[in-house]
C-alpha cells in the first residue's frame, strides 16, 4: 500500500486524541497555574504544585497502565483497547487522551504558577489592591493578560511531547494510530513507512 495512504489513515485516528489531550492539558494546566499563583503558599498552591511535580516525573505509559487497570479492568467502564469498529473509536480514545492530558498538565501549570505569582507580587497589583479592586478583577485584568502569551507559547511547544507520548500510550491501549504504526514499522524494518512518519511528525511539530 502507498505510504501516504497508511499515514493518512493512522494520522486521522491519532489526530483527535492528540488534539483533545493538547487542549485539555492546556486549559486545565492554565487554570491550575492561575489558582496556584494567586494563592501562593496556601493549601491550593501546595496541592496543585505537588500534583504537577509528581505528574511531571511520571511516564505517560505508566499513567496509561493505571487508567487501563482502574477504568477498564476493575470498573469495566471503558474498553481495554483494540479500537476496530468505527463507531466505537470515540469511546476507545477516551483513556489514551486522558493519559496524555494528565502528563501534559504539569509543565503549563508550573510555568503559569510562577508567572502568576510574579504578577501578584508586582507594584501595579499592589496599587490595584490599594484602589480597592477585588481579587478576581486583579486576576482577570492584570494576571491573565500578562501570563496568557507565555503560556500559549509553552503550550504550542508541548506538541512534540504529546506526539512522543502518544507512541507509548497507543501501544498500551492497542490503539491503531500513528504512534503504533511507527513502532510497528520500526520493528518490522519498514523503512519507507518509518521515514514517512518521521517527516510528517517533524512537519507537525515544526508547524
């Protein structure tokens, strides 16, 4: 089969998982970072920072295995893997997307927390408090405006991490995506397919 045809099918399967993981990790991590930075030193900050530090050092495939054991084997709420039927592809992609999201939250959360804490300790925020502005108004008008652009830059840079993590996560869940195709091509010595996947993945990260 033509390499482009195989990559097109596998990329279509993987795209929505990686897109969902990228959006969820960005939004949740940004929100957690705002809360932690605004409440620096308090209980919420300690909980969020601890969670981010633990997940930052946790491999994506281990998180995938834990989710598989809990939600698929023990609770039997979601399928174990083998996303073959087209109609079930959405359900089969929930756990892979969740695994990639959980590990992708930490970087954006820690970075946003640090930037938010700097903003909240700045002179113009102190002046805003002296004028009687509410905490939410300060966060919305001064905090989010100053930390949004750096957070977006970091989140776009995380595409390569999500793509790399999807290779292992798809193997755990036997999901027929681009990551599993890369592993299969490598083990089977399919050089043209492996080169095609490498070029496409490099182009996605570059863009």
